[in-house]
């Protein structure tokens, strides 16, 4: 999914503001140096009236500080933060008075080396003692971090198992042997029925954007079981909402945009659905869907930044209707 023209326009607008502020700062520094050294100024150029007014120094100074703050936050602060989101889903498929089931949902690690964030992620998940850990792909930016992936996933503990699907970044890597070593089961294209306590839960995995596979798997679901769909991106949410047998849809991919603007949200999501399902909890008819911001950052040539969009672990409590 290519960025929209509007998103590209926002990016260019931000770039132009930054370039203008940088130009002003350079111009101010050069003039200051000439005054301090007593050197003759170079040939006079046409003056920009606004930039020569005292108020402009205050305004541009504030803008400069804001840009510096945003750069520091995006590169050095937010990528290392870890936020925890908790949601509760109720269902009539669980018997009244039965204990709730806790799920940890993680996605988009995009590993390219070990970070302190990963230690905090492990500690936070294991402190919750989840019944299930459900993972929705994009593990590696670099193949050389495959052992880090094994270390991270094997350190995560769940009473009833760890299940995953693949993301778009995972297609270039051969991860099956690493999943096996980490105790993670790749369920893409398959259905896994579980009994937790006396409750029936089914977890099934769909390849990203694969509508035909979704149709095939839905035909095999037990309508009396609480059915959880794992896939990498939110593209299939509208399709999945047409099936009464699917109760919960979990995915990642968008990173919440990774860079967000106040009052607007994600600039780019790289999803076919655009901003419609950029992050968080959505309800389509009976279906509840959660799109997590994930843990890591886009690989390749993309800058390793997060702004107003910290990494996220999601804990989901499923319990009976009152």
C-alpha cells in the first residue's frame, strides 16, 4: 500500500518547516559570527523582513527547540519506552462464573540486535502469567538477529502455549526451526482447538490478506468455541466481520503509524485499509479487532524512530457476560 497523496503532502510540509527553521538558524549564526569577529559582511543580499524582526528570533528559537526535542524523543526516547494496554472482551460462549482467560498479544519486533526494551518486554509479560501468548509476525529486520529472536521468544512464558503467524518481513527468512527452538507454534493456515479450564477456545492463523484461506478456515470453526483469528495486518477485518463464528481478530503491521501527529494520528500505515484501522480496538458488527502498535521499528531504509507512538504490549482478558 503506497502512502496517500495527503500523507505525502503532510511529510513535505513538515520537511519544508524544518528546512526553513534550519535556514534561519544558519543565517542567524553566520551574522552572529561576523558581528563577534568584526569581519566585514559578505555582499549584502536581499533581506527577508520577517527574519530581521526581534520577534522572529523568539518564534524561530521556540521552533528550533521544539524540533530538537522531537528529534531526541523520536530517536532516543520513545523507541525504548514500553506501554501496556489492557482490554476486556466479554462473551456468552463462556459459562457464568468461570475464571477469565488472559492473553498477551505482541507483534512486529523487527529485531536487529538486542535492546534493553526486550528485557523489559519479557519481564512485563511473564509478570502477568498469561494463559496464552499470541504473536502476529514481523520478527526480524536482519537475519543475523535470528538467535536474538530465539532468546526473546523462548523467554516468554504462557501456561497454554505460544502461537504465531508470519509477517511480510518474515517471508525472506526461514524461521520455522527457530520457532521450534523457542517453543512457538506457527499456526498460519491451521486451526488449534484449546480447552482452558472448562472453556473452549480456538486459535487459527490466516496468511496476511489471504481471503481464500480465511474462507477455508472459517468453514472448519466450531461456532460454540470462542474463536480468535491471528493475521499480520488489518486488511481482512471487514471480511472477517461477516462471519459470526469469529469473535476476536488480532494483528499488527501498522506500528500505529510509528510517527503520529496530534489530532491526526498516523501519517502512513502501509495497510490497504489506510487509516481506518491504524491502531487500537475496533468493533465491526459482533467482531472485536485489535491492531497493536508493536514493539520494533520498520527496517530497510526507514528511519528508526517513533513519535507519539511508543512500543506496546497488549493484555486481553476474556470473560463471561454477566
